[in-house]
C-alpha cells in the first residue's frame, strides 16, 4: 500500500506541488486584496486586485520555477524568456479575472452580499474573487505546463 502511494505521489508530484503552491498563491492574492480593499476602500476593488495580482504573480513565478516545474536554468536568456512569458500569460488571466470581478460585483450585484464566517464578515467582492480564482488557477496551469516551463525533449 505504501509503495503504491509513493508511486502515485511521484507520478503526480508536479500537479500536487502546483495545487499546494496555487493555494498559497491564492492566499497571497486574496490576503493582499483584502488588505488593499481595506486601505483603499471597497469601491476601488479593481485597483486592489491589480496590486494583489502583482504580489501573487511574483510569488507564483518563484515557486513554480523552483519547486513545481523545476526549471533549473538561471541563465539570463532562459530567465528573461520565462519571466516575460510567465507575466504575459498572467496579464491575460488578469484580464479574465478583472472581467470576472466586474461581472460578479457590478453586473450581478455581489457587492450587496455579505457572509459572516466565524467572527469575520466576508463581502461579495471577496466571494467573487474566490470564484474567479478557481478558473484562473486552471488556465494558469495550462499556460505554465505547455508554454512557459515546457521540458525540452
């Protein structure tokens, strides 16, 4: 049984580490978003989202390069290609995220929703952010796997 578990972990190591670091990246994103929403006000949620995006993408690039896709090269040319393509792909998904937030918050009135969880009150903007984050994580994995950190054969 233990041997089978080890085989499965080895077989799906990349996906497992992506999920773990994806959850941490999402935590960075939502945490920074929540902080800046408080500082700037809820009505500036799109600005808060861009700041959170930049922090999360920087964290994500580092963790994806080192632990998820194990890209070993630190040569300037390789690094430049990876960073540029990583951030470019994330800009595309930022557009998807911004559009999703606009859809949920402004068009579907999530800003009027509030949920109390333990002693925390979670606003509709944060709920919308969580929903949109799921789609963004999946799209980002596809870009990273197939375009940015693809292994040479």
